[in-house]
C-alpha cells in the first residue's frame, strides 16, 4: 500500500465523447456497453506550488456505483499538460499512480518533466487523484492517531508471533471505516478504478488511451487493459504486481518476503563499505545477524522515542523502517542511522510525517481498495500457521507478509470477483522491472508477464529500487520504454538490461 498528492474550455478534444454504461457481466459486475455523451471538461488552475504553469486541472464526474450509472456521482480530479508539439501529437498518456492510496495529480509537472522530448511532443500528460483521494471526492475513516502508524497498519506480529493484536487492529480499523467512511468506502476497488479511468478517457475525448502505471498502478493498468482492450494504445507497466486472481492483494503482501531477501544483500554491501559515514559493520555478512539481533533486543527492551508514532523504538518499528528504507538506495542512510543510534541506546529525531488529514485520507483509500478487491480469512487460526512458518523461513520480515491486514475484519463482502489477467487482447503492453525491488519483486513481475502472454514484452533492468523507468539511469531500459512510447516499437522478445 502506499503515498499522496493536488476556466478554460477544452477545445475540439471534447467534441465526440464516449462514456461507460453499466450492464452486468457474468460476475455480476458492471461492464462496458454502448457509448454515451459526456459533457466537456472545464479546465482551470491547479492548487499547489511548484507546478508547471501549463498544467491545468478539471473534475470528471463518475458514478459512485458503476452498476447504477444514473445514480449518485463522485468527482475525480484530473490534470493535464498538453503535448508540446501539436503536429506530432498522438494522444493522451495517463500516469497511473501506485498505492493503493497514491495520486498522480501533480505528476505531469513532476515525473512528466523527466520524459524525453519525443514523448512529451506526442502526448498530453494526464494525472489524476483516484476516487477517494483528495481533492477528488475524499474518504476518511476517522482512525485514532495510534492506528495510523505504518508499523501498526502493516501486520507485524507480536514478538512471540501472536496475531491477536493484529486481529484487534483489524476489528478497530474496520469498525471505524464502517462508521465514518460512508457509501464511498464500499465503492473503492481496482476494477472500479479501471472503470473510472475509462470515464476519464471518454471525458478527454480520446478513442484510445496510453498509460504508464507504476507499482499498484501496474495492476490497475492490467485490469483496465483486460476490461477495455479496445481502448488501449501503448501501455507501460513499471514495477509489476503479481496479478494472482485468487490471492489478489494477499499476494502483494506476501511478496515482501521475497522482496526483502532480494534487496537486503544490496543494503548490507552498502552498509559495510569502507568510507561510508553510516557504516554499521565491517563486512556485508555481519549486517544481517546484527539487524536480527538488534530487532530482537528492541522487542524485549524498546527505547522511548518522543514525538514518533508509536512513541517508542521497538523491534517492529525497526523492521518497518527497514522495509521503508529498502524501497530505494537513497533510503539506506535512514535505516543505518537508526541502527547506529539504537545500538547506543538512543534514537534520532522523530521522523516527520504528513499532516494527519492526509494520512487519514490515504489510509482509508488504501484499506478500502485492498479489502474490497477480495475476501480475506476472518479467523486468527487462518493466519497463525502461515505466520509461524514465515518467521522461520524469512526472519527479516518476521511473519508480517503472511499476517492479517485490516481486511480480516472488513464488514463488506467484495462486490465482484477479481479480474483475471489473460493473453486475450492487443499486443500493446511493455513491462519494465528492476531485478531487486522490495515491494514488487521480479518473481511477481514474471507472473504478470506470464499471464499477459503474447500481449506483452518485458524489459528486466539490473537495478535496485522500486520504480524502473527513468529512475536509476539505466540507459538500456529507459531507451526501450521511451522508444515504445514514442514510436510503438518494442523489443522483439524479452530482454535484460545490464
């Protein structure tokens, strides 16, 4: 799960607009049908600082429930920077954020600036705040501050392996979402996000749309391409989720076992390198036992940490810091500094956190998406055995990836079965994937690659971190993705970029 962001009439692009109606498909879920007219978008100034002055924002109204398209609506905030060369314009490139809980609303001004000129010439860059994310119609569960701690929301077991407190958190958070989340919290899921994207496409006046989805956005992009294959142009999926149609989001959580094992040796080499001011060990082989011993010590003897949430450095806070820090090598010093301080019996300054309102919003969207996508077991016994086994085989993650998220007590059954990703559809998908990625490991990306079959080609990049395209300076990988977006040309077969 994871992070957030924020009148001129649209010209000829808004003339012939297509929208999604909602008959039911075989699973009882709304599916595509005949086109309907959509009103033109009204583009105005975007809120926020540091934005490209060309970026403009608008709101797309979408059904709260796509099964009832004429009922209540919610607003989806969208942003746009027009293609820089109208003569070379191909269409719109939708930037699909990670998360669940992330927003790409400011990405046309941010990551959009990193795109090569030929891509910026060819596409309007489109960002959006998925349903529930402010400034789209927001959702909020009104959680207690303590339950906003990531070390609480990630289901780290107790030091003895007990999952009882995790089940208590699940009940408490689920009850708060049912009490405070309103109708919207019931209507946030990956298939719903995909249907919202098709409403955005229609509102933009695009017959087809291209996309660059990152992390959880790869799952959204894959589901969109499955539900609306005839509406896709060029689809880039970057840092790819396992699309397992049975486990769905549980497969995402379980992937941390593999992801941490893939990345931790890279951290260990960095943390033991001579000349590193944050060095914590003399050799890479010493780093793992040092970390495990320190986490066990903090399980027994937490250190007070005023201003943090929770206000102590315990073993699970250290483990969560490890998980956060392994997302990118630039995060390694945070973990190393915390380890060095804790070994002395001290703590660094309390980490800064986003404003509580933002945390409440992101957490509610994240929880609703994961829990509405698929049903989770409701009894502690269903998790206890998996957690115990995981703690033995993957001690760095201490059983967390097999434990009970909030969804163990979620009061709303899924409204539809998960979308199965298949090889049926146009061959217009390019996957790009780092070899060492803590959140979306290569093993999961290979499952998405296999599911897409002939529809896709995968570029595997010899890099470390979460996010591959334009993220690590790998010229081979960046060139392959840029060429595909600009020209439609993909590698003839899967390729590895050293």
